[in-house]
């Protein structure tokens, strides 16, 4: 029963992961009118689905990087296996709830924060509550990038900068090279490049992010004795995770898409292509070299870079500043929620505790959803002119870009 | 503080590879657009020059290279997802086992 709650919650996290991150790949294509909003999220959803199936590498060690509940091979440590793995399941459940609640809250505010940080933050908080500070893998053993510092904090510092520099240089080169080309001709041409590069980002997102949930679910299955292999993932887990992230992507976190596409930079097709190419290249190069990083940080850095690289482009540093603050507090906030959830679950104990934690998740998620309806952002108004308010759509005319597309 | 030096070391590599692919490819695409405009002439360019057919050929070559590299990128994602790696030891890409 507790296992079922963990699985459902993990899939719920995967869903919020999908819809929170649609904008990373598609915000620029939607903003420039290269793709109609519905087409963009549909394309991204399909590519996320495909991408999730392509990632068959064992993802069990995802949680290993930040909390100490597993041995080196990814199997849970024996002390967590008492009582059908309930101690471990509660940590994972509390961590997931922390991740989801924070993802929903930042989505409500229209801030693109990192889903990976939310998940890791939730798990770290739950582990601190359950095991003390020693339950967290802070720096690893020094032989490779590991632990909270190596796998979470440092990549978050350098990846947006790298992506931003690349996108800035790319944008600058593009406008230098295409000087003398009529603006209309240039915009039309670069839309194709934009669609291609955004598709690559979607595919990479599916392979990177769905894997994390697959690892968490498989860990829970092993802990409760429903799965033995530490080198394989049950097919139904893969299928469920792929579908959850694709469904989330298709629903589309329009509030976040709006902030990324319209709020940061007034973006044109060439800038969009530069930003998405920089994102795709940075994500692929880092994952090849074994760096964990957040798609969100990369995409945001790249979009900012594409604004800096074009002379005279509008870059709203105030919006960027709010995002950076959201990034800084994501990990501690999700950790706080995760820790509180663990305490509640532990205090009540057993199934009752887990049910209450799950209930709190459902109520808070429903509450935030209802709150979002008051100022709904959707495919129809996502491209309205930016009026300076993050997370709140401008009323009035649909912007020209949208109707022209 | 091994983590910091390891991260800086890695960040440089990521930056170099990303610059080559993430800025290089869009630049090549831009050259393609420029050549296409040169080939199309008229309203495609701000000076409304006459069309130059050679521009279209150059553009097609540029676009073909960009598409080829992008396809390689997809192949790369697929291969690493399957626990394989791309090898260029035969010049053309082949899929081999990881750690080969």
C-alpha cells in the first residue's frame, strides 16, 4: 500500500517535471511563432516519450548522488529494509512530495525552477529529518564529482553561464553573418532551425529526466521486495514514467513557457535557434562527460545569452533576477517541505502516516491548481505582450506573432 | 575541494564542445541563410540584388552539414541511452560498446 503511494507520487512528480520543463525546449519556438503553441507542446511531448524509452541506462544511482540510503551497486542498505522497506519508502515519499509541492508553487508563480533541484532538495530534506546531516552525501569521496556539491550545486553555477556564453556568441555570429538579408527572409529561414534545435532539447530532456523517476520507483520496488535486479528496470515502470512525463509536457506549463518565451528577452527566430542549439549542445556535452545538470538552468542561461548577444535586444534583468532567486531557494525550500513531510509521516507512523502525507500533497496540489485558474495562462494568451508581471497573463489582444503564425 | 577543480576542469571541456556545436552549427546555418538570400536575390536581400544561382548550392551544402550533425546528435543520444558509444575510428560514425 505504501509502495503504491510512492509509485503514484513518483509518477506525479514525473508529470510536474514534464509540464514544468516544456518551456525549456519550446518557449522560444512558441514566442517567435515558429510553431503554434499546441503543435509545439505536442511535438515536445512525443519527443519526450521517445526520449524516455531511449534511456535504458540504469538510473538507480540517481538518488545515490545525494543521499546515503544505498550501497555502491544501488541496492538499498539493509537497515532500511526492515518492515518491507517502510523506512526507505517514507524517506522517498516525503522527498517526492517536497519536490512536487515546490514544482507546483514555482509554476504558479511562473518561475522556471529546476525540477531536478526540487527532487534532490526534497530527498535531502527527508534524509536529514530521518538520518541527520550524516544521511546526506554532501561532497562525495573526492575522486569524482559527487554529492550535493559536485552533482547539484556546482553544475547549477557553471551550466547557465556556459549555455549563456555559447548562445550569446551564437547569436552575435548569426546577426553578423546574415547582415544584408531581409528581415522577413531571415525570420522564415531560422524558424526551421529553431524547430530542429528545440526538438533536440526535448529529446534530450526525455532521456535525462524520465530516468530520474524510473530510478526512484525501482529503488522503492527493491526496498519493498518487489524487484531484485539492480541492473534493470521493470518495463511497466519505464512505460509509466514515459507516459507521465509526456502527458505533463503536453499539458504544458504555460505560465513558465510565457516567462521564458516572452518575459526574459524579446526573442526573434535567429536568437531562438541560437538559444536552443546552445542548450542542446550543453546538455549533450555535459551528460556525455558525466555531469548532472538541470535543463532549466541551461535553457534559461541560453535564452538570456541570446538576448545579450544581439545588440539592442531587450533583456529584462529584473525577471532574470527573480529566477535566480527562485533557483537559490529551490533546494532548501523543497528540503524543508520534504523534512516536514517525513516528520509528519514518522510521527503518525506506518500506513496512516504515509496516507496523511499523500493527503497533504493532494490538497496542496489541488489548492494551487485552483489558485492558478484565477489567472490562467493557456495556449491562447501565452504570447500576449509582456506587461511586467511574472505568472500573470496580459489581458487583451492576442499578440501579432501568434496570429501571424 | 576536489569537486571545485573537477567541476572547473569539466566546465572548460563542456564550454569548448558546446561552442563548436552550439554556436558553430547555428553560424553555419546562418551562412546557409545568407547564401540562400544571395541565391534568391530580390526581396530576400536588403539591397534587392539579382539572384545568384550558386548561392542556392552553397546554402544546400550548409543545410546538409547542419542536418547531418544534428542527426549524429540524435544517434549519440540513442547510442548512449542503449549503453553504447559513437566511434569515429573508421571516420564515418559507428556504434560500439561503451568503454571501447
